């Protein structure tokens, strides 16, 4: 990575000179006036501010102050055409719109920031990157407004002509971080806007990051590029980027290699490896289980800075012991999620979650502001952003400790939670992923088995009939208005290809996450690869079309697609999916049976005692 020092940043405008000149001259030709300030002396300073805003971040390794990406970034690999490939510049993505997909802690946000900085600081910049955190969008700040706001930071006065020119120029890239962190009410509108931009401006590069199983991955406007997991071969160079001494790095790698812990199989993400290093530096061992690991992590984040100072114990602002703080924090995380709050909490939301949490735990009385200080100044599990927002350092922290609240709850409370989320668990998917590991028996008994039965009975009761009508009934229950839209191809206006799918109904069930993605392939295999306008009418009858920005679009209900062309490909996908559902049920049943078997310990003892008395 090019190091974003003050000296480098001050000369950034020179690095971008070819790109700037190209855009500026093109804008002048068409009369777009928004670029006039690029000739002013303030432009390099504005560009430097933009770089710093992208480059400086707080991480779990450096939570107390912002650190430059160049000081710790370890290049991520993306799986492109089936093979891991380093991605350090935008042209490594082959110039196609993409969703960079990664699980919890795979470094998607850091990767996207690095791509933006590398593009700006390179000597041959091809694109002007516009970096936006999608969690900042709201009903008052749409995607287009966020784009305009970011372009203004490049000293571009955005009017309609200037924005239209930029999006057509082929020199602009939208780097949009965290589709999964959008408010649910904004998902559909934002995705529609992204699809519309991708078809109206094929020259515009759009890169989105997201966790798996979100609506953006189902759009034909984007290809999905997974982030490659870390391998043991990555451990040494990654750890060295954290500033660990060579001796310590060897010790940590050996501890991971020799540990019998199941946890070592989970060390495949930058976040997890970083947290393992943090815990090992304090405990000199790799914890055996995921619950033990997070418990130790909570202890370590409260004490790791103090160990640098002999005979010093940091005071907790709240006056609570570390154990009571953890109990209160678990309840706080759960109540934050229960209230539907996102990773970032306003002052009122923080106060609301705190008051509810304090009401559900014993002997943990303290003031809200002092509890916040412990989280932001001592443990650094949350950070303060601006005057009115407190944000979890990573979304998975909120999710794990919310799961831990359920794990540490009585059977009756846990059963009530599982019963409540079985009918609709979408908001709790990551929490359930943790609970599957840390509360396995109750998760299996109270969630996995009931959910498997619901999926079978509610959606697939007709699967044995194997008729088009039965298939349509199944798909209607899952996605009542599912259609595909055909539009004119950019290369050949006489040819119509798939423009988008949808609308997809939000999956309600944890076990249904993969089903929607499985539907995309049978749709593509069933519809002819390209159709003329007359061919569409001949095949499907008198369909109505609509015009959007001079693009003709035909909407074909999937029910009509199946009626006209058959459903063989769909039945194959359903068979594969139902095998997954049955395996979830069988795995859960094995867990329960194993626990039931342990009861024999006591029945055998009782029989032995009875024989003695006889």
C-alpha cells in the first residue's frame, strides 16, 4: 500500500493529474460547470481531507485512537474464477460491478477502504472513488444524496449535468460498504437504485460489500466475489502487521498449531486472528471453546493496557466489578437488538437499552454515562462518534454478547426467546449462529427442530406432487410476487436479457437462507439466454412493457415462466434444499439424543443401588 503520510497526501493532486485533467476537459466540452474549483489552490487540501477520512480507522487492535490503514493492513484475497487472488486495485476486479461477500470479521470494510486509497494514491489512477458507508443512509439521506455529499468533498459542485457526466465518463467508482447494515426499510429502495444505475450507466463501476444472504447478492446486476478465508500460511505475515515481535509471533503461531481447541478451526478471519492474538498476549494460551474465548476477551480488553504498568489497576467508572459489567453488557447488547437498534446507537437509544438491561440484572446498579465510559474509555468495545452516537467497534461484538445473554439465561427464558424467533428469525441470524455453538442443546431442541418442521409444513407440503401447479404453490408461499425483468441489452438493443429478479420476500427462517439463492440458477436455466421482442410475445403472449429512462422492460411472473417452459430445474433445486433441511433436523436430533443418553448414568447408578439393597 502507498503510505498516506502528510508529504504523500500533499502531493496527491499531482498523482491524480491525468485523471483530473481528463475529467475536467471532458466536463468543459459538455458545459458541465461543477468542476471549476479543481483549478483552485484549495483542491489538494480537500483531496487530502478525503484520503484521511478513508484512511484513518479505529480497530479492535487499536481502539483508543485512529490508525492509518497503511500501518496494519494485510492484503485480502478474493476468490475470482474459483481461485484466491490479491485485490489491491480496482482493475483487479476486472471492471465489473460486484458484491464483495464476506462473513463476520473478514475485513470487507478495510479492503474497500484500501481499494479507494490505492486508487487515489496510485500514479495511474483510472477511477475517482466515492466511498460511502451504507449504514449512514436514512429516510433523510438517500444513496444519491450521500453520493453528492461525498463528491462535494472532492470540490465538485454537483448539478444534474455534472453528475450525469461523471456517471457516464467511465472514470467514477462507487465503493459502498455494508449493504447488510442498511435499515431494513431502505433495502428495497437502495437495491432498486443500484440496479437502475448499473443499467443506465454501464460505464459506472459499483462495488458493494455485504455479509451473505442479502438482497444485493440476488441481483443479476452484480457478480458475487467471496473474500478468501485466512490460511495458516497467512498467520505470520498478518501477525507481523500488528507490530508483534518476531519471538512473540513464533510463540503465537506455535500455540495455535499445537492447541487442541476447536477454536483454532475458526481462525479464518482477520478479526478472529486479531482477537486470538489479544487474548494470547494476556493469557498465554488458546481457549478451548468459543464461549471461553469471548469470556476471556472481555476480561482482556478491560485489563490489557494496565499490564503495561506495574501494580496498577484501572478504575471502572461505573464502580462495578468486571464480572458484573459483563453481565450488564450482555443484557445491554441483547436489549439493543431486541429494540431493533443498529450497530450505532443515538444517545436516546443507548439510554433506553441501558435502562432496560439494568432492569433485568441484579446488583448491577450504576449510571448510564459511567457505564458508557467503561465501554468507550476502558474496554473500548464501543466508540463515540460525534456528539450523539455510540457505536459498537464491530457488529459481531453486539451479536455475540446478545447470544451470551441467552446462554446465561434460565431454561424458561431461553425457551421463550427461541419460541419467539422460530416464526421469524431474520434479525437474529448471526446471534443464532453463535447460539448454535455456545448453547447447542437448547438451540437444537427449542429452535432447530421446530424450525425444520415449520419449513417443511409451511412451504413444501406439496413437494411430492411434482406438478407445475404444486411448484407454483411452493414458490408463491416463499415469494408471492416473484418475477424476472427482461431489458434491452446494452450491446444489442434488439436482444432482451435478464435485468433483475424480484421482488423477493424477506426470508423469515434461519434455515431458508440458501433457498432464495438456489432459485436464481433454475430461473436462468429455464429462460432462453436471449430473446427478441417478437420472441417474448410469441413465447409468453401479450405482455405489457414499461419504459424507464429509454429502456424497455418486460416483467414475466415466474409462475408464467414455469407454465410455459416447465419446472424441472426448480424441482432439482428444491430437492437439494430439502436435503439440507432434513440434515439440520437430524443433526439437532443427535444432539438431543446424546444428552438423553447421559441420563443413563443416573439410572444405572440407581439400578446398582437397588441390587445392593436386594
